[in-house]
């Protein structure tokens, strides 16, 4: 029998907004947290079962009668059920904070969920907990599951992405006497990049690389621009390349090659890898990429101008060479054209397109006969 994944979910502040008096005792106080229905629908569809785990201070006392809780709770469960969201179990601890009777059951204690610890059919390593307080994260740690805390930096769509998409994410920091670079990439999320290298045109090119690569990227560099641009461009490439290498992992299931028809598995055959071409007005760039683990870079092109904006054009091929060295890629890049700005931008866009094609999930097999990439 296959193991079952469970998503444990807090209620107030997680499924529904928590009112100022911290007591949902009327139906008109029930207000869903933004994005919760769409996210839970995705999570349930991906195979998770849901268990609600909530502390309800003083439930059943004159200050919080059971009937006052039951009506909005029933309304919430019916509302979610109408959207295909049902709960395997609802666990409620009624003890107030500091009540000795609740020491074993009130979150972050796991007394209410001990049967999940004992059930061999539950895959706790693949299960998770979502809440809005430290007690929820403590409950997750005590139960041995992943913990997600909703806040200004993490919302329900982020959590659904993490649980359903098995995102390939890496964060790398590189510090030298010349630069400090921090990069985070998510290969499975297309979102606007945030880039701050100190070089405006270079930032624009990195944004193009991520946008056409179909991945989310955050990059910040503090470099010795008072000397020149070389260290900043090189170290950004090396740090980004390392992040890409870590995010792609063992490359199991990826397409590996960038080729003209990324939907066809036989496009990269014994005759070689088909180039991808991208025009930008007068400029035309073409690329062939093999994420082979063996770094190699070939550049065919020339730029009429020495600089575009604040980026020396001699650093364009150097950027891609450094990227290949750190990411373990074999990249052949060619560019022609009259306008240097168009040529440089076409290079970054086409390499982004190649990264998108090569990192595409195409199955489960390792795309090599060597047994290692």
C-alpha cells in the first residue's frame, strides 16, 4: 500500500481571517484567506489529504460557548466542501494557553495527532503543516513534517507551488575581496526577476535571460565598480551558474538539450543538436546547448561598439563562458547584426530560451548512457 501524504492546516489566520477579538463566533466573521480555495484544490488534486488542527482557547466555556463555535465551523466546512475541499479529520484543542490540561494536546504539542505518528501508512516526510504562528511551525517540527508559515512573504500560491510542483530551487552566495553576490533561482516558476548588480544595462540583460528562460531569479551584487565592471559581471555569472547547477540537481528527467522543437524527444539525435535561432530586428542569434556537466563555450560574433550602456561588450562572451563553467553546460552561441544593442540583447534572450528547453521536464529517465551527468 502506498504511503499517504497529509497536509495539516491551522484554521484561524490560515483558512479564514482571524478577527481582532480572536474569536470566530458568528457566521458573518468567516472570511477566507486570499487564495486558499485555489491552492487547496491544487494540493488535494495532487494527492494530499487534509487535516485541520486548531487551538480554540476556552472553547466550551461561558466565554466561548460550543454553539457559538459550531455554526461558523459548519458553515466553513460546507463552503470548502462545495469547492471539493474536504477534511480527513478535524482536530480541536479547547484549552487556554497556560492550562496544564492542554500541555500534551495544545499546539505546538502533538497529542491530538499521535495516531498519525503511529500510522505506518502516513508518509510524514512528504507531509506538511500550514499555519500563521510560531506554535504551528513548532507543531510541524514536533510531528516531523515540513512547516509553512503564512506571512507577508509567503502566501497560499507559494505553498501550493512548493507542495505540488516539486520546484527546483537553489540559493547561492559568493563572497570574495572583489564582490558579494547573492542569487536565488526557481526553475519551475516564471515570475519577474529582481536584479541589482549596479550596472543598469547588465541588469536588463539578466532580466531578459530569466524571463525567456522561464525561471524566477533574485540577484544582488555589491562589487568593486570603482575599479571596473569585470569582477561584477564575472562573479554574477559564476554565482548564477552555480545556482542553476544546484537547482537542476542530478538532471534526471530533463530534456538536457536545447533544440528547435523542444516537444520532440528525438530532435537531438545522432546528427547533433539543432540550433535555436532568435531574430531581433537586424540581429540574429542562434544557440545550441547541452547541459552535459562538461563545461565548454564557443562564441562566434563581433560587436562594433565597445560598450552598450554601462556594459563593455567584451564581457558578453566572458559572461556566458563563466556561466557555462559554473553550470556545467556546453554552449555554442553565434550572433550577427548591425546594431550592437540588438546583438547583445538577442544573445541573452536566446540563451534564456535554450535554458528553458534544456531544463524542461521530459520524463523520469537520466538522459545519458553514462549513468551520470
